[in-house]
């Protein structure tokens, strides 16, 4: 079965590239932790276009998005927008983990543990030596 990729609108690509150059401090810290398959040997992409949205961090293989939210996301209209966005992504089979920017700094270990739990739920655990096929 061949999966056809939907072309990403050029304006969304330009915005994603701009966002990669203008990252927040929380995004910089998270990217240092998730980049280059150093986190549970899983590849994350940053500022990944998924029309009509751009995902802060996205693992294509696991259909997992990690979103970092600043204080503006606590306003009612932003909460409603985020809920619509998360519902749309869920319909596409994408799980969304949301964290507050300040938690990335003050509770880094807990944030990383939550992401690790979400990642490892979908990965097979290696069998101990001597078990399974040769």
C-alpha cells in the first residue's frame, strides 16, 4: 500500500521555517532533549507542518505531537482553539501531549518522563537474552 503525501502549502512551510529560527527558550530546551534520536531512539521533528497546523514537536512513526504552551494559551479563546486543534489531530490519529513552558523549566524531569511513557507504550520491549526467536 502506498501512502500519498498531501502537499504542504508553501505559506505553511515558510511559517514553519520562520518558527524554527524564532524558537522560545522552552522549545530550545525541549529540542536539545528530543533531537537526533537521542530520546528513546525516536525521531522527532520540530515545527512540523501538518496542515492546517504546525506542530511544535512531532514523531511521525508514533503519531505523537508534543506541544509547549505559553501563558497566552490560558486565555479562553486560546483554550477553545487548542481544543479544536487537538480534536482535529485526534481524528487524524495523532496523540497530543501539552505542557506549559514553565513546567519545561521547573519540572523538566516530569515532562521528559511523561513523554517517555507515551513513547514507550508504542514500542516493543526487547526480550531478555534467551527468550524469543534466535
